[in-house]
């Protein structure tokens, strides 16, 4: 009894001291924050205040649900418009770049290369090609995306006339392609001499050492298109002549592209594909705050449409310096996003520095261990809600709208809709895209299940120290902020994105919204209990299928 009394007295005294200290503390963030770089003694005997404490706990997407609103007969999924601004714009004007869908791929080695960039642009999103590679290699990836004309394919399965049927079989097994141009030098842009398809040989009747020149369809028998041939014209030639493919050659008969019947059909099935004024795919690229003076010019020359500073924490002088350098050399013609931040102060700092969009999120990624190793971050939902409010206040004050990108913490498909309702203009996804065929990571079998490798930029495998750099002369990683892992293989990007967005559109209709701004205006969000989370899934039944059909985690 005496021990309980002592404990109670101790708590009362502690509460009294706390109340006294907080009553003397200036309200809000009025006190001047501690600054680095001083002598060390000048602040030693100054009056100290307690750290700032946020009133609300830090919450994740999984702690929220959308409450349905009225849906009219006009509110059907087919009418939902998911277009959204990618970069800042002034009131009354249109943004220089818009997304057809609110999805971009993360700046990661395991996610965003030129193959992912083309596939995502075809669906209406943007990939930011990873910057943790040489400037030359990154610029080459950007250039390949810009050179990839919609429906026109650079051939990567080519033969020389001296190759043999054995080489044809090996190349088919390696690439999966059955149509192989034969060029003078065996390169995709060499002088066209013929084509080999599955109709040109029979393995059961021919010697594997037979030269390609003996069974290929020679150039003089080929129907080809010229450099000025449009995609529609190419398709007409294919259909009129009952072809499966059409080589496109220049004035010197050098192979430029291949147009395939199936690719044209795919092109027609992608009404939302994201193209620039020259009908080239839109592509982004990641940069850092160390070598931007060399990397940015190379990426712009290669054709990058938008850049993004890739950093784990964006509320820093290094980011403002990087943006200032870009503005000094390119003005507003080069679009650059910045981040990541988790509160109002961070947003306003980057908005005033001139960022074209701002990423929100620290430590919420599936492969990120920043919160675990450094103890910094914030729940993704809480951070996004605060930053979105700051964006709207900034817009009211200045007439400039700076889009917000939610980066991290997205586990289920419905989290995308929650993020949009909370104020995000678009969502950056890593693990989600890493599961697809188009991602550059390896597909492996683990315990009988097909998986894809997925590693963080802060892992020892990626060693992207620039992303976590805090300045100073020291370069390199001191400790890890990411892990190396596997994610379940999910197949083609298009099929999965279509499924995800069908859920988003459906939920928006449940809220009575046909556009993202309308969703943000009408959305009603409720915090849910842990019991409610359990109730929201299958429960009190014995599932026939142990893998629930609920999300992109399967």
C-alpha cells in the first residue's frame, strides 16, 4: 500500500513539473530551433525547453476506412477520370505534365529501368529511372525510352547471315522471340539482309549447322516500311499483306524498327498511354545532391521529361541547393520533384525552394528500416494528411499548386484510394511494381513459389549512399537503412495495374466521386480499431483457398 502511495506521489510530482515546463514553453514552433555549426559553449547555459510533442498518434493507412457517400446513376467506374497533375502550376493554368493514372514507380534498382518506364508509360504512369548507377548508363536508359516509339520496336534478337540454325534455336530460347532480323553486322540497326521466322525452318528436317543465309526470307522478298511510315500506315500494310511484322528501314536500307501486329493491337488497347509532343513516351529520372551538376545535363540531353531528387530525408539545405542550381541553369523548363518530408515545415521549405512536386514519407517502405535504425519517420497516413493540408494552404496563399506524392506505406490496393482521399495527387510504388515481368530484378523459385528479388536502396546490395548522404567529406554507407528480400511474382504489369485501378474506380464511385479532386472533397474517413481491422477480413469461417483474393500481396 505504501509502495502504491509513493508511486502515485511520484507521478503527481512528475506531472506537475511537466505542466510547469510546458506552460513556459512558447506555443507551436515559435522557439528558435537548435542549429549546428556553433562553438558548442554559446548555448550551454541557455534556458532549455522540452521537445515538441504531436497531439495525435502517428497512424498508417491500415487504420482508416472510407465511409460511403451518395452515388448517383451517373457515378459508374467507366466514367471515372484518374488524371492528375505531376508538376506545379499556377491557378487558372494547366500543369506542364499530367499523369493519366496516379501511379509512378520508385527510384530503385529493383524496380525502374527503361523496360519498366515503357510499360508504365503505356498505361499512363511514369517511371523514375534509378540514379544509383553511372551517369552514362542512366542517360542511356532514358535515351532508350525516348527512342522507343509507340508501336515501333528496336530489335534485340538479331542474326548475321553466317549464323546457323543452332544459333536461331539458342536465341529463341534466350529471348522468346520467333522473328529475327538478319543484318550485315548482326546488330539491330545494321543493313537488313533478311528475316527468319518460325515458318522458315523445321528442326525435324534440317541440320542444326545449316547457315541462316540458306533458309532466311531474303531482303528482296520482304515488304518493308520507310522512316516516314506512321503507325497506322504500318498497320495497314501488315493487314493488307497478311503479315505478322513489318521492318522499318532508312534510306540506306538499315533496319530502324520492327512493327508487330500484336504491338499495334496493344497500342490501340492503351488509350491512356503517356506521350510527349513528339509521340515519345514520358520518362523520369532520379538524381542526388552530390553529382547533380554533371548528372542533370546528361539526363536532360538524353530526353528526361522530369527529374526527382532521390533522398530519404528532404528537409535539408542540400536539396534547396540542388533545386537552386537547376533553376539557375535551366529556369522553369526542367521539372524536378523533391523530398521526402513528413510535416508542414518540410513541405513549405521545399515548395519555397521551387520543387515541382513533393514526396511524402519516411520509413514506411516495405524494405525500409530507417525508423528501426535511426528512430525517425512518421506514420504514412498522418504525414500525408498534414502535408496535403499544407499544400492547400500554400495554394490559397500563393496561387501555386504543388502536387504531393505519397511514397511508402502502401500495402494493399485500397491504400492507393485512401492516399488519394487523404490528399495525395499520385502514389510512388516500389514493392508493387517489383513483382511484375517488366521489373529488372531476377525471377527465382523459393520453396516452390515463384518470387522476384527486391532490395532497398539503403541495403548493402544497392549501396546507394548518396540517397542517405547528410553532407561532409565522408562518402559511402556507415550502416544499412534497407533490406534484401523477395516478393511474390505477379505476372505482367498491365493485367495487375488494370485490376488495381478497377478497385480504385469502384471505391471512388462508392464515395460519389468521378475525379480525384472530387474524391478529396467528398471523402469521409474514419479511424478504426484493431478489432475492426479483423472484422474487415474473412473471419469465423474455414477458407477453402488459403490465399485470400484481396490485394497485391498475393
